[in-house]
C-alpha cells in the first residue's frame, strides 16, 4: 500500500527530470525529422504508396497538394505537442518557486512554452537550410508557432473548464 501511494505521488508531482525528459524526447524526434531522410522528396515516396492504397491512383497535382497539406499539418501538430510538453515542464519547474499570483503561473508557463517552441522552430529551419535536400522556411516557423499557440490555448481552456465544473460541483 505504501508503494502505491509513493507511485501515485510521483505522477501527481513530477520531478524536474520527469517534467523535462518528454521535452528532450520531443526535441530528439524533431531533430530526426530535420534530416535529409525526411525531406519532401523522400516522404513523397511512401506517402504516395499510402495514397494509392487508400484512394487508388491519384494524379500528380492532387498528390502534390495532399503531400503539402500533410507536411504542413505535421508541422502544426508536431510543434503543438512540443509546446504542450514545454508548458508542462515550465509549470512544474516554476510552481515551487513562484512568487507572484498563482493565477499568473499558467499564463507564464504557456508564454514560455510558446516562446520556446518558436525558438526551436527557428533553429530547426536554420538547420534545415544547411541540410542537402532541405530548405529553411519562415512560413514553417509561423505554422509551428501557430500550432503551439492553438494547442496550448485549447489545453488551457480545457483545464479552466474542468476547474469551473469541479468548483461548481462542490458549491
């Protein structure tokens, strides 16, 4: 029984390592995706096979559009998830030392998450400009940052709604 309580306490109050390890794993995944292996030319090969399996033969223009949309959706959602990992890590890091109003802590963690995601996106695109078969794009940085803002905002809204619902239930 004591083991179970200590295990549950670990999940309720993660350590700094437990908070930042997922961020580093997310950054590792992004660095792998920034290689020449994940260039548009290479991903188009296996995505074309998937499109043919799902929808049959597709013409070149249709596939090019699908390929572009899937790549940009990957940017948006991948960096959105990275921002959520950053937000959690910053929240866990700042919470014990927080001096200001507790209501500003979630905002600060969210702002740091979006700023961190923007910085990673910038560094990723600069890195890609040096990789053969890849190119850096400020549009991708903006898509990545938009994903970060949207994902963080949605999660904050869900958290606020849950708190309001639980507070209402106890009133």
